């Protein structure tokens, strides 16, 4: 098999394809923002990957902290993904 030196255009096309694939993977893994309010995704905030958000995981996100108690439906002091998805911020479209 004979290999030839790739041209600049081919390398550029391959590089763009790789960057696009990486972006798609990152959006799939981390997810878009919380769709309704532009909040960080549950996956992004769940830093220990245990399926729950605790106060220590969201303490730097005041918009989430402000609603923590009201959406913690079972009052276990942590939010599951469904509870987090129920955050509604008045006046935000």
C-alpha cells in the first residue's frame, strides 16, 4: 500500500470533523443548559456522579440554592434529577 502526503485541505477537513465530533460528544455527556431557565445541567452539577445534588455541589449556583428547599419534594436534603427539573424561576422565559 502506498501512502501519500496529505494535503492541507484534507488535513483541515479531518480536523474540522474531529472538532465537530468532540463538540457533539461534550453536549451529549454534559447536556445543554437546564432548558427552561438556562441553569447548569443536572449532570454538570452532580460532581460526585451519585445521581443527587447536595448543598455542597450547588453552593456556588445561587439561582439553584434559592429554590433548593421548595423543590426537595421528599425533604431528604438532596435533589434527584426530577426534582431539579422542577425548578421554575418567575419572570424567566
